[in-house]
C-alpha cells in the first residue's frame, strides 16, 4: 500500500531538520533540504521495517480519528 506523508522542514544551524507529521517519531537532519528529504525517506523505510518486525500497525486509527 502506497501512502503519502506530510513532511515539515525546519531550518537549523547545521542545515534542515525534517519530520513526518503523521509519524512524528520519523525525524532526521540533512545538510540541505534535498538531503533532508532523502534522509526522511530512508528513516521512513527503517520505521516500516521495524513496525513489521514488531507486528505493529504503522498508523493507528487514533491518528486518523483522534479521540476527543
């Protein structure tokens, strides 16, 4: 299943920090925005593999339908 994620980039002293909004534990840094984007893709792939090994759902229904 192919999904789209929203990336948030922040300029920092060493380049850029990137984080996925839907998966805030996927966070990384890069020397420029393109490097940061590639690092985010790699971090997401690693997160998917880790979740699969743990038999854990990648996105919980609480993210999609927050409990109020």
